């Protein structure tokens, strides 16, 4: 059976719309949108500060990923209650990506707009954006992909007015999956950016 040239052009256009993976993607990678961001309490937010406005110690710094211990910061940062609440929101809200893509979805942009608004108010905060990938692909490839994902979020927040010297992009590739297991339900959760907050000295 002959395939008409116009049909070939239409198929090529559809593949181009599929994203970075094009027709090479298999297994339905593009049939699943990134998860809708869910704002949940940060696991790093400990017991709330006592009544009367006393300070509390929290860890939003990414110590579980080896990001803590920066000598430019105190080992244990003390957060006022309103600081802890703002930092908890920045930390808790992750953003997600399509397979083999570093393009920000509209849902991700909305989350980043909310983070940027907080950072413009809380000028004492600095943020490390960590980019992550699912388990497929080589370590080097996923480190590069994680870097693009982290930088996409960083550059968007800079475009919203957040000073560049308060933001850092870091790729962790596929080293720290959020969800174990095989298949899109796990992989879609692992293609993400996370956000870790420190108070500037």
C-alpha cells in the first residue's frame, strides 16, 4: 500500500507535537500528563513554634540529599513562625515534567509564580532548585536533563523578578527517586524539581 505524501507530512507534524521524544517514544510516555501539583505539609516542618511568637528550628535545606552543612549558613537555622510557614510552602510544592522534557507546564508555572511572590517578600530567603529524572537513561544523560529542569524553574523565577544571586540550580539526576517501582505511575512522580530554602547570612 502506498502512503501519500500528504499523509506522511501529517504524521511528521504529529510526531513533532509529541515533544522532545518525538516518534521515538514508546510505551505511552506522552499519554500521561505530569501530576497536578499538590500542596502538602513539608516533611521538614517540625512541631509549630510555641505561642507567643517564639522561634523554632526547622530544616528546609535538603540535608537528606546532602545539601546541608554549607559553611555560609548556620548549621541549625532559627525560623520565626511566619518564616517557617513561607519556607514550608516553597519547599513542599514540587513541579513535574513530561518524559524527556524540561519544558514548564502551565501548572508548574503557577506554582513557580506563587514561590516567586513569597521570595519577593521574604528577601532573606535563598533557594536551591534540584532537578530530578526517572530511572530510564544513563546517569550522565539524566544529570544533564536534571540540570535543564532545574534551570528552567530558576530562569522562570528570575523572569518574575527574583534576584539571580538568591537562586541556585543543581541536578541530582536519577539518584534520588521519590517513588520506587516501574511504570509511568512511579516515573511521572520522579520527573520533578524540588525546592530547598536557606536563610541568607
